[in-house]
């Protein structure tokens, strides 16, 4: 215990001495002393390639098959890195499975509900008065 306290005390003394030496040797820069470089605005304009008039455009829109809808290609190493790693991907898959399980519970209602029209904010008399005031031009 004494050795630990002695080592801690030695480290603290050495650190404070190093801070005093560093503070005396280097001046502290003031916030407005660095020159600011102003850059001109750059506008990048790209050109789209011309549309090929003889290219085939399929007029039939085909939906995916059962196999293509449920097929999930495994991610590449780059995609794994971009998604936060294996652990994050596993956490996301677990959350998706939990959400799917919760939706199957009895009594579950969808959060998306049908729109219901509300009554107009003004009645007939108020709407007529507002129209008169608007045409008269008085605020």
C-alpha cells in the first residue's frame, strides 16, 4: 500500500514539473491571432450523358419472385464495416426479430391508422365574414 502511494506521489510531482516547464517554454496563442484563409465559392456542374434513343426500355414492370423477395445476400467486409461491425449487425437483427415477434402478440394494433377528416375550422357565418374582410382589404 505504501509503495502504491509513493509511486502515485512521484508521478504527480513529475507531471506538475513537466507542466510548469511546458508552460514556460511555449507561448499560448490568442484566439484571433491565426490568419483566416477565405476561399472562393466553387460551383461544380456535371453533365449528364445523352440519352440513347435506341436503348431498350422494358414496358413490362415485373415484380420479384418469392425467392428474390426473401433472399438476403450476405454482406461484404466493406458493408460490415460501414454498418458498425458484426456486433452492431447482430444487435440490429435481434431487434428486428423482437419487433416481428411483438407484432404477432394478441391485441397488437398497427401504429398507422386511417385518416379521419376533421370539421372545417370556421362555420358558415365566420367564413362569410372572413371573405368580406378579405375582399374589402382591411386587416
